[in-house]
């Protein structure tokens, strides 16, 4: 059992056991700066019904790029393409069966399998499939976009794409509902000065970064930004709006996030302090586990004393206790093993992409031929612009005129 010392008695609106921002690690590009470049593709890992893709379809039409929709759960590739008919170049793919076999079995997944830490979502799988297709297509600049994100100015995507010539990745600043873990959402709501970072929900990636990968863990996008020593050169430019959601709807969400949140916050705390990820030793994790536990305790005390809505306070406390219980079950040697497996997986992913590209002959040109070559053409549906353009179909899609998104 980790001791439950709390700092809240000393300072009720801030915990001394937490790095509230990692923004000093990345560059901030002011509005109007940077050279805009064409976006080759917008890649959306979607799990919501087809109407959630309206905004991305409109963006693809305005930018004249391909939209790749990677569909699962409540999303149907056929329905996404029907929505996009005549408006944009769209390839929608049902992620099942053969597609899962395109991504190697990662050691990080094996470590978590059949444990309380196993993550049963397919977001990382879909993002990795997006990287794989982009790499094999020879695309130079792509943008990952979640289906609950609204881009405020389409031109921001072109600016972010242009910055990938000099940066490993460029995120767009999330306004509206903040993008944080459950624990950090509670910290902010209880008065803590919590900031946000860039993430996979709105991220431009250049060709040189497609050999990194998204591990199947919470904060997989933070891991994508890292190399074996630290954070690759990254920036934030432009703005997107996140649709609101309730992070405290279930206690399971906080518990499932805890391992990834702890690992990522620990690594980024090291970087904040001018150290490298190589300093994440067994000794470091022993200390950081205590730090994390104390932080969650601080947030519990802050929520209990500051949140007035009784029902919301109850749900927040339940989620935080679930996160704390999960934190207590994590061991330092488990953290060390996970990072060793992650480094091994980085090598395996690069080798996997190199092998696929070496086997692909020059006759495999275009996305449709590539999907056929990969044996997944039956999972894909296609839509091509008819020449009528966005304006004639905007009413059906519920899209605003192009001028309103800044292009």
C-alpha cells in the first residue's frame, strides 16, 4: 500500500505532485506563420454512425484530398461512402478480419493480454493502419482527425501539413471541451490549472514520421511522438474544437486509462526536467508511482471540497477511486518491461513497413490497387467527386459554406 499523504491541506487549488503542462516541450506557431502545403489525405478512425463523418467529408472536398475512413463498431463503410457520394474522394474501410492481420502482433499487446490492463479498443489499430496505407501510398503529408473534432479553419490543416517538412508531427490546439485524461479532467474541474497537449485527435504527420507507431495503450499518441531518447521535434498550430463528453460516465474509463496516463506523464515529466526517457529506470518508477498516487489523492480531496453538484461529485470520486486502485496495482518492474517492449515494437514496426514496401511492385499504383494487393478490397467502399462539387451537396450533408471554415 502506498501512503496517502495529501498536499491539499496546504494549497487547495494545486497539487505539488503533478506537471500541469508539457507545452514547453513543443513549438507554438503563431497564426499566419508557416508555409501551407497540400494535404494528401485526412485519416479518420471512426466508430460513430456515418453522420459523424459529415465534417471530415466537407474538409476533404475543400482541400481536394482523399478521405480515408477506418470504420468499426457503429460506423459502416458503405454508409459513409453513401453520405459522401459525389462530394469528395473517399475510401471507407470496415476494420475487421483481414485488416487486423496487416499490423504485426506487438510485444506491448502481449504484455497486457488477459490482465486488468488490457485495452480492448481499436483506435491504435486504426491509426496504425492509416500509417501503413500512407507509407505504402508514398503520401508525404496526412492529417489524423477524430470524428468528434471540428476544424475551425480548413487552411489550418494545410499550414500544419507544411510544418511537417521540419517537424515530426504538428498538432492543432484543441479548444471547446479540453482533451485530457479522466484524472486531469477532475483536477481542472476542481480548480487545478490543468493544460492540454497535442494529440492524435488532430495531428499532421509527414512521411518521415510514418515509421513510428501507436501502441495499444491510453496516450498512444504521446508515445507516437517519442523516439528512444525523447520527444521528436513537434509543434502546435491552428485550432480545432472538441465535442463535449462526460469523462465520468463510468468508473471503467479512469481505470483503463491509468497505466497509459501514468507511463506518459512519467516520461514527459522527465523531459520537462531536462532528462531523457532512458532515465525511466526501476528506481524512477518506484518514486513516480508514489508521486502519481499522491496526485490522485490530492484530486480526490479537491473534488470532495470544491464540486457542489452532488451527483457529479459522486461520479467524479468513483472514477478517481478506480484510477487510484489501478495505480496501486502497477509495479515499477512492469513499467520498465513495458518500455522495453515498446522500444522493441518500434523496431518491429519499421521492419514490417520496409518488408511490405519491398514486396509491393511498381505496378501497384493508386489506393484501390493497393487495397487489392493487400487483400482487403472487399472491406472497402469508394466515392469519387462527380464534378458537382461541395456546394450542390452541402445542404444534404449539413455542411456550412466553404468560406465559413477559412478557405
